[in-house]
């Protein structure tokens, strides 16, 4: 019986690998060319005579409330010029970014056949890091001045946990997050478990849409932070269970364990100081992954619309020890 189980496992694994390879080939063969439009460069070089052409090409970038003199003044603004120079230095070309966005769009098209590739346009935003990317049906806007590297002088005064993802490696991660927000219906989260599963669905969405990114990048952790949550998964879970937090409706819990933060708040100094923020999101991700691994008959899209309680109750989740 032991040998039979072993050979069955080999056969199942081989079939799974073959199916995965087939899907990978299908996705890579989807025609989805991406040509990034460098509005940031064109705008920085524009003269008065260029403005009408720019307005015609990028009408959504110019409010009709402002005259041409306003835009010329902005182009010549010292800070704007410094931003433009820094962006060109960091992004002399966008070839690597185009490859990653192409892959994201191919995966979106595979899972959502109705998806139509939008125009992808880069700009500067005076480091408006709360709007690093903007995704619409027809346009994806990327503020390149929010991806110059966490140590850039423009980010002095920004907290470390925020600017740690101000790196070009996270552009496609942020785009995938924005698409997750568009494709996953919002839910009325009442408990910590609801919040965990909701965050976990978005991270699982990234698993499927940007599989070429590391798990640390998907959750926007450093490798060290990611290894910490992996190593402490059992402890985090036991903490939630022992304190009966999973079904708690305490409004402070998302701030302690879900939202971006310098650290998670266990209220234990030695743990808080070592932990990254958002450990509850990581745990929700593991629950969703366990559910999908143990319910292979359930589609990805079906899972996205399921309640957190159904997902958790049928996940057979067990934390890594």
C-alpha cells in the first residue's frame, strides 16, 4: 500500500506539472504587446508649440481649467525639472518594465478573457506615493518618481516602511494590486478573519497574475521580513487563536495586523520589534492558498466570491511549524 501511494503521488505530480506547463505555454502565446508611452519625458521637453500636440495625445493629463501659461510654468518649475532628471536617470529605458507588464496583461487576459490591454503611460506626480499607479479601463498611469529607490533624497521624511517599496521592482506588483481591487468585489469585513481572508484573496490574485515575482515582493516585504513571518507562522497563528482574535470585531485589529505599518502590534516588545506590518494579511494568504490546494474543483473566480468563513472552514489550514 505504501508503494502504491508513492507511485500515485508521482503520477499526480507528473500530470500536475504537465498541466502547469501547458497553461504557462498558453499564457506566453497570448498576443499582448505593451508600448509604454513616456509622457514624463515628452512633458519635460515640451515648448509652447508642443503643447497642443501633447494635449491632443494626452487630453486626460491637462485640465481645461488651466491656460497654456500654467503648464509652461510647471515644465520650467525647478522641482519639476529635478524630478524629470531623476526619473530619466533611473529609467533611461522601460524595456524591462514592458516585459513585466506584458506578462501581467497576458495572465489577466488568460483568467479574464474580456480584459483589453490599456494604454500604459508614465508621468511624474511630485512624489504622490498614495497614487503611485492609477488603473482604468483604458489607461494605466505610473508615477515613476515614486519608484526611484528607497534611499533617494526625494523621500527624506517618508517613513521607512512606506518607502521600502519605492523601487522599480514593485511597479508591476502595484499594478497587480490595483487590478485585484478592480476584479475582487469589496466585502463588508466585520471580523479579523474577514480582513485576513480579504487581504489573502488579493495576494493569491498576485500569485496567478505575477508568478514571476517572489512571494516577498508580492506582499511588499524585504526577504528578511518574509523569512520572519514564515519562521513565525505557527506562533502568529497560536497568538490569534489563544486570544480569540479571529472572530473579534475589534476595530483596532486591522491597524494592528492587516494594514501597512512599521511592525505588527502583538504588544510584546521582543516580537513587535522584529515583526513586519501586516502579518494578518500573510496568514490570510496562507489560508486562501490552503483552500485552493485542498479544493481543486473550485475555480479561482468562484473562490474570490466566497465568504471568509467558507474558505476558512474548508481550507484544512495548518500553520507551518
